[in-house]
C-alpha cells in the first residue's frame, strides 16, 4: 500500500476471498428472484458477488467507505480532459502528444461576443468595440442622462 494513502486507517483489515456457497436456500432464492430462470452458475455468481460486496458483510469495504466519506472535503474535483487525436504531432522521428502546439486549442471569439463586460471560465471576456462607441449626443440634467437627437426638428408652418 502506498504511503500517506487515503485508506491507511484500513490497513489492518485483510481482504477476504469470496465464498462460493451453494445450498438449497441459495438455489431457492435464485429461482424466486428471476422471472426467467437463468443458468444456475450465473445466478450463483451474482448472488455471491452481492453478498461479498455488501457493506454489512465486507469489513474492508465498510472501513474504506467510511474513510472516503470522512475525507471527501479534501478531494480535488477536476473536469474530464479527453485527449484529442489532433494533438498528436510527428516530432523528431516519433509521434508525440503535444496539446500546446495544436492550432485547434486557440480561443475563438468569432460570433460569440455578447454586449457588455462579462466573465467566463477563462476569465474576463473581451468587450466588443461597439460598446466603446458613442451613439448620439448625451447631456446630463440633474443627475439623469438624457439623450438628445442630433437630427434637426421639423418646424410646422404657421397658417
């Protein structure tokens, strides 16, 4: 067992081999739990596995499950990262996995910008250029912004 393992407190418990017990009660239980009777060997194997890997009967499994629950806060959860076949490169006469040199890992912001600043999983999102442009003239009146149209007002002719 490795040093500083999560399950060091269970090292005193020995792993027990699976017991293959076949008697009339087990055969009756296997026959009653299935609508169609499977082969007896398959049913016996499944019955013994269920008995062996039960938390009530298997002391090693019970101890390791308690240790896992006790140290769950210390566990580091990371997202799955699956290798991509496009990250395999032929370099110095051999095929190597070099994801940093792949052109497919570049961030792509085309057609994905949203108005206003924001934050995504990489950090600060870029602000579109349109947000920096002013549209029309603005004037401040008593702490409120008031938009003034730059077009001239039409004057009604007097009769």
